[in-house]
C-alpha cells in the first residue's frame, strides 16, 4: 500500500507540474530554423495580434492601405510595448497627426501617409490637431504563439495561434494554463526593414478560424488515470460499458471518449492499421500507441486490469474543417492523459 501511494503521489506531482504551464503546439522545423528571427519579430507580432483582436479588424491585404482603426490600434500597442518610445504624461502620449503617421510608417509596410479619422484608442483634440494615445495596459494580454514560418525573398510569413492571458504579460508557453484562452488562428506577413524597431514591418494579416474559448475540467476514474478536458465537452452518456468517459461538444460536432480495450498494444496497433489504412499510426518510444487521421486522434496506453491484458484509449473525433483548432486542443488532452499503470511501468 505504501509503495503504491508513493508511486501515485509521484505521478500526481508530475502531472501537476506539467499542468502549471500551458502546453503549446510543437514548432515546426522551419520555425526552429529561424528561431532568432522569430524572437526579433515577436514583439511586433504580439502588437499586431492585440490590435486585430481589440478592433475586430481581422484582415490586412498586402500592398493595401491598412484600415485606419487597425493602424491606430497597432501604433498605440507598439508604444505600450516600448517598440516605439515617446515622452509620456499621465500614461499618455500626445502626437500630431503627422507624427502619428510617421510613427505608424515604422510598423507598417504599406506606404503612408496614414490617417486616423475615427480614433478608437486615441482621443483627438480638434483645436490642437493632435492625437492623445492612452498607454494604460489592458486587463488582458493578447499575443501570437508562432509555430510555423516561411522565409522568402519577399519577407517572412508566420503562422500562429492567437491567445489571451488574464492579468499578466506572458508568452503562451510560459502562461499559467488556468489563465490562458486560445482565441483563433492568424497568418501574418512581414517585410524586412533595417530602420524598423523590430527589424520588420507588418505587410499582411489574416485572422482565420476563431476557436471555442475553453476552460478545463479534471477527470479521474477509479484511480486509473487523469485527464483534463476542454469544458465545451459535456457528458453524453454516463457509465457506458467499457467507456468511463463519453463526451460531446456543445454543438454536437465533436466527441471525446476514454474506453478500455482488451488485448495488447501490438494487437491494437494491427487493428488500427486495418481500420484506418491511410492514418498515421505509431508506437512511440514512450510506449504509447498514437493515431492521427483527418478528423480523428487517438492515443492508447497499456493498462492491464485484474490479470487481463488491455489498454486505455483516449479518442477525439472532430470536424475536419476545424483541424487548426482541435489539433491545438489535442496537445492539451494528450499532455494531461496520465495512466497510472503506464506511468509506473
């Protein structure tokens, strides 16, 4: 009993430490190859992400004049983030419209001058012909977690997940899981510019699919395993035979289940390959069996019960057109799925 409790405590401590910081997608080899470049452009990418989210302006076409509201929000955010520094009085910067246009030109690749006819985050003073930018920090930090990149003669194209962190400024990989919400996907294009504060200027932006913003719910069954699931999954069927968890998304389009399957991992691997001929099926070095197919993810861990050989299988089915969103949530699910018998060997 003492040894079992000690092993169980070790697993719990391990899973707690993993859950403390939010897991993120793995960066692609292409992104890792230009890691220093990504560090350089990250502040501008975060400012652009925040400006797009704050204003609801989700598109900037390459070569086109930016929406004035987006340009103004980007300028204000860049000053909050100290990409651009001007003398401030009472946490505010006052600029002429010409100065504001020149400052925006350091951030945007599209040619100026830029106009700010309908200020959103700045307050105009018609008599003085100036704009007053309030640099008070927002309650939440919005940023871009960059996971893929393409470098070409035309510049840098980044693929990222938009996220929000409550109350603190943090990169997604460092943020506490309970304070982070994933908002959607975003693609950004940048042109290299030696005179720009980040070494780049924003030339295009497109916010794609918006994600279901989710908290997380903890599940544990008979001290056999742990799992954290997005809270938009709700119970579909309680105590199903051989299926301790059976959940469905609120819109009914996605499903999540944990089930017990008799037999070895090797036998399960053969069954999966026969069932899903085009799926990627791997038996990894960590001893877990994994499957990835359009609209479907699975992971299985060895979990014998009462002398019976068997496996616990976590499965998520989802609409293929939402691959961007659910592939991200699968990172959380896979990371939190701890099977005690598997963890202690």
